[in-house]
C-alpha cells in the first residue's frame, strides 16, 4: 500500500487538511482535504505552510491581516476581516488506510 523510495524504504503519504468556518447564517466548522503529499513529515509541513499562507477561506471575504502559528501537527491561522477575526486549522496527518487502494 505504501510507496517506496529507490532503496525500498517506505515513503509515507500525508494528508494536507484545512478546518474552517463555513456557511452563512448557520455557521459550521468544516474540514476539507487540500491534497496528499508523499515525502517526509518535514516536507509535508513545508508544503502545508505554503497552503496556510495562500488559502482563501470562505470567511472573511476580504482579509486584512493573516497571522500563522505553528503547532505540533500543523498551523493555526487567524484571518482578520472588516468586522470579525476567523481562525483556520491546517494539519498534516499520515495516511494509514484507504479503502480505494485495497487490492481485490
């Protein structure tokens, strides 16, 4: 299931995930996959930081300021809008199972 490098060592697949506020009247917390990344955890974190810097969340519509804090498994991002500040959580998580990749 896991990809390997040229020497046969397992290369982990990391999910890049964002959690953010969605909806208009009935706001809700939602998680979305930003994609998968094969490589080291450090490489996945670097790719995730780039996404944290450039991701355009649903709220606020117009960002005035973005601050990013690193956590053990990703980043917490605060985005200040015209009237409110919203937060997003960006995480890396190692893929440990995918039913679509099961051999039959």
